[in-house]
């Protein structure tokens, strides 16, 4: 039986998606991911048509369980850019009583970034901290490595503890390094993509995959 909330809304859409997943499974070949991790990676490949994410995607040992707990607890999603919030399905989020937040375009964030000569992404994550959103929240970074590095700093220096970090910034300056830094965290679970590849589309597809797993578990309970 198909999921209701996290599936395509029409039978035709569902069939196309299911056929696409079958093609990904067939063409991906061997992989080392357990089933629930593969559901995430498969949806990332489906969203990008890039099979390199079979291998580039890495998971903290507790990533899936931490993400599902956060979803079931209605955790806030704190994104580095608006694109992630816009890309997420509102009915799916509403089903789990989840909210999304982004602050990168806020006037006070821009002003503080100029004052301190930092990036807007750094100040946006500080604003999320000040609004008590980071502790227990899902940090979702697809664009700004400096956002990821600031969250890592706050974890180490201030004891901030997100439920999970989905760290997939794309780019050439600090993108790979920021993800490597997150992957060295033990106490906060994470899902990352190694190297320069990433992007908001991948973060959205990861969250949608996790929502689908969470719904399937709800229905099986």
C-alpha cells in the first residue's frame, strides 16, 4: 500500500515516480547502503539524475533514527536559503506538524553581516540560535558553507545540539571542507555529500525521503 501524504497526488504521477525509482535501482548497481539510507540516496539520484551520489553520500550511524525522531516530534527545519523551504511539500510538513525557517534575507541579518564583515549565512544561523530553533531542530544547508561552519562552531563552542544536520552545500570555496568538518562530529548526527557537489535540491529530496520513511513507519505501527 502506497503512502498517502508523501506520494505524488495522482496515480499517473505515482507510477512515473515508482518507475523512476526502479530505473535508479537497476542502473545504480551495487551499493553499500542499508535499506533506509538507500531510500534517501535513491531519491537524491532521482532528483538530479546523478549516480555519483551513490558513494558521495555519507551518513552518521544514527542519522536515520535521529531524523525520524525529529520528524515525529515536529522539529523545526532551519534552512540556509529560502529555496529549501519553498521546495518542501507543505502538506507533508503539515502532516508531521513541522515548520520551516530561513533568515538570510532579513534586514537585521544583512545589517549585522555588514557590521561584522561576515556572511549573511553566518548571521542567519546565529539568529536561528537566538530564536531557540537550533536545539532539537533539523539544520538544512544546501548553498552556504559558512552556515555549516558556523553551526559546527556553535556545537563545539556553545553546546548547541541540533537533532540532525543535513549538510550539502555546493561550490568551490569551503564547500568540501565544511562538509568534512561536519562529518567529524560524533554527538550530532548528520547526512552529507562529499566534495564539491551538493545543492538545495539534494537537501529537499533528502528531507522528502525521510518524511516518506516516517510515514511508512506510522502506517505500519
